[in-house]
C-alpha cells in the first residue's frame, strides 16, 4: 500500500466516522416522522368515524333540538299548538319570509309540527301501533293483528322512528295532518297558495300524489313542506350513510317487522321535484 492509498483510506475512515451520526439521526428522524404521520392518520380516522357517527345520529333524530345551536325555538304566534317547536335556523328564516308573503295575500301560515326527534316520533308510532291513537278511526292493535300488515298501515302517513324527515329540522306540517282539510275552503286556499309560492322560498311538497312513475312511499300529504336548501343534502346523506342495519336494535313497537324497502320506498321515494 503506498502513501496515496493510505491517505485515501484515512479520508474514507474520517468520512464514515463523520457520517455515521448524521445517517443515524436522519434514520431516527425518518422513523419519528413516520410514527407521527401514522398517529395523525389514526387521529383523522377516529375524527372521521366520530363525525360520521354524529351525522348518523342527527339523520336518525337522536338528539335534542333544544340543545343545539343551529336550531331555534319557533315563537308561538307561528304555531297551532303551544308545545315548544324547533327548526333549523335557515329553515325558520325562510319560513318567516314565506309567512310574511302569505300574509300580504291574506293567508296566515301556521306550523302544526316541526322538528320531531327519535323519541318524539317513537311516541307517535308506538301509540298507533298499540291502538292508543286511532288510525282511520280504528284501533290497529285489534283490527290488524299481523305485524307486517300493521306496519304497512301506519306507514301510510307516519314514518318509523329513525326514518322521518321531521328529524332533520327542515320539514314542517301546516295546520292539520288531515287530507280533507285541504280539499275545500280555508285549507284549499292555503294549499293553492303554497303550491304557487312555496318553491320561491325553498319549500317543496315532498309527499305528493303518486303517479305512474312513482308508486311507492307515503300517501299524499298536502300539509308537509320541506326546506330544500338544507333537506336536499340530508336526503342524499341519508341515502349514503343509513342502512337497515342502523335500524337494527332500535326500540319501537313492531320494529321486528321493519320491511326491507323501508329506506328506498319511503325515506327516498319522494316527489322527484324535491330531490
Ligand atoms: Zn310531516
């Protein structure tokens, strides 16, 4: 080995000694960065899972509207009953504008029902199931003993808990949930006005008369109007996020008879103009 080679080896040795800590610390940095990225990813996933769980609870009405900042209590002058009623702020603002316009045409709009959470809807449903509330003048517990048939009968005008648009704070019923009220006199005048004017304020009659292209779903409800700027997205989110499995284990009378088509033919089968 000549002197030149020795110099080269010495230089290489110095270089290696110098680089070892640099390389080691770089590797440690890299490892740390990877660990941090994985932890961040896990946090994001946990947040996403939490966000979806909260969204599903909202869509299924599992919350208290009085405890949410995006809901407002409707002043009694706008309602038919003295029980507290809530709406999402935007839906209420739109209702106020619509109500003011109706007033100019000599029509007083009043809300008979607004947000109904899961527990509220469960009371309505259970009472129809048990016969405590008569349906078409009948005690269904006596007149329809078959579970699936009784379920279908109640579905004519009532949503099962967890599947009602009233959960969202975007939908209102005006005056009476009685078809005959809207056929003549005051009711007809109100309905005719809404048909012409409600769309201007974002409201749509989601349960319309069934036609040849639309046969599934609830019967026509001339009293039920949905605020689309919010509800349109929520309908889509319901379609994406909620499955029959989410209704598994929910507690309401007759829940063991939930029909396969409940989401598709009821929640999602609405007036195509409101989609
Ligand atoms: Zn309704």
